[in-house]
C-alpha cells in the first residue's frame, strides 16, 4: 500500500500501520517511497526518499531516543538494493544492519519516518505501537505522536489513532485522549 487510502464518503486519506518486524528489517529494491507501507517493508526506501536535511533531523531525533546509536543511514547493498545501517555511538566505525539491532530500535526509526512522508495522510492508524518498544520509550513515543497531531513536527498536523491493549501505554495518555471500544456479541 504505497498511497494513503481514502476514507469512504470523505475527501480524507488514511494510512494503516501494522508494522511487521521482519518486514522492517528487509533490504529494499531501490525505489521512491513517499509513504511507509502498512507492514513497513519499504522502510529503507522511505528513509532514502527523505531529503538530506530531513534525514539529518531524523537521525538526531533517533539518536536522542536510542542513545546507543549516533547515526542512521541507508547504503547500497548490491546493485539495485539498499539497506539501513546504524552507527554505534561509542565505536564510530561499528555499523549494524537492521537485522542486528533491537526490535525497538527499528520501530522507533519507522515511527520517526512518519513525520516526513511525502504523501502525508490526514489520518494515521497504528496498531499496537507499544509492541517491541522498551517501556521507557512509551512516553517519548506518545509525546512524539502528540507533536505530529498538533503539527509541531512533520509536514502538517495529522490525526493519529492508536489501537492498543497495553495499560502501560495508557499510563502516558490524557483521559480525554482515550476511547474504550467494545463489540456487542449480539451483532
């Protein structure tokens, strides 16, 4: 899914993210990726599509959230393919591939890429954003998503809906930001 879908009956667009950790780690056939795919299987391309300034800003945000790393970049793997590389903060010559970093590290990068997508949807739906993240990052993730929803970061304000079963994530939300949904077994 390379373009945001239209919300039925409205002129608005939506993007569903159900990020798959294996898909996020895959090298990509080099292509323009203005939007992160539902599974995140185009993360390297989405990162590479950003301007150098945006990649630099994103790398700074990334290093602040995941202090083990000083930088993140995309490099050619072989003709026609590229992959992500993560630079160790304390050993600058040590570079790690996406397969060598933690689940949380790769998820943080994917969430940060959302703010610079070329095709910015009106609504981003994220399923289980806490899955794979270290608990100390939950507050930072919620703060980042709030800034995106207010237009304080990224191309413009975007409505963000999170679907979760995590009480830990709910601890970082304001009561007015939470909706509990149930389904009637009769229907």
